[in-house]
C-alpha cells in the first residue's frame, strides 16, 4: 500500500466571525482563497475536516450553522464538488474527482474523517474481513477501541 504524509493547508488567512456576519462582501475573497487553499491541498477531505480548518481560521471552538451556510454558499459559488457519504460529505476540487491509490498518514484525522475512497486502500492491503479487518485498520492508526460509530463506518468502507 502506498502511503503519503498528510499535507495540511498552510498560510490560511485569519478572519473573524464578526467580519463574515457584518461585512461579508469584503471578506468573500478571503473565504474563497482559504477554501481553494484547503481543498486544493487536502482533498479529498470531509466536511468535518473543512470545518476544523475554518475553526482555526475563525479561532473558534465551533462553527455556527450561519457560518457553515456562508462557507457552503462559497463552496457552491466556486464550483467545488462534494458528495454525501455515510457520515459526512467528501469534498473534491472543482477540477473533479480523481483516483486515490494511497493512504495519507501522520494527521490528526479521526478514522471516520478519512474519506472511504482513501481508506479503501488500507482495507485492500489487509487480507482479513469483518471484526479482524476493523481491528487491524484501527491498529494502523494506533487506536484500540472499536466504537460503534467506527464499526459502522468501517463496515461501510469494507463494502465500498
């Protein structure tokens, strides 16, 4: 199996929630620049990962639904592609989906924050099924506890 280090978007431009709520017109270009940087650097990525990056940009613990609506409006305006998966949306650049024949490692992503199209590469490298497969996949990320949410997600990935 081919692995690569996860490359996280850098040089993100800090803005505040007050700016997007009160002066959206002037910060749209900054939101767009951040979005393009994140998506082009980190795709495929989950919406949860995108929200984590914007929490860093806004320096907040949680993204409000209003802020998320604004971000998703910009995603649509920029032509960024997203598709619904079992637990989250998977986001692709506006150039479209591409083949993912590797697993990106050394990141702070949770198991269900790794898009199925990427996680299937790990699945295919392990010659096991069911519970044994899930436990081996968790070990790869130094995880020991197979939660119900993780099990459901890995069952989905097994069939992907």
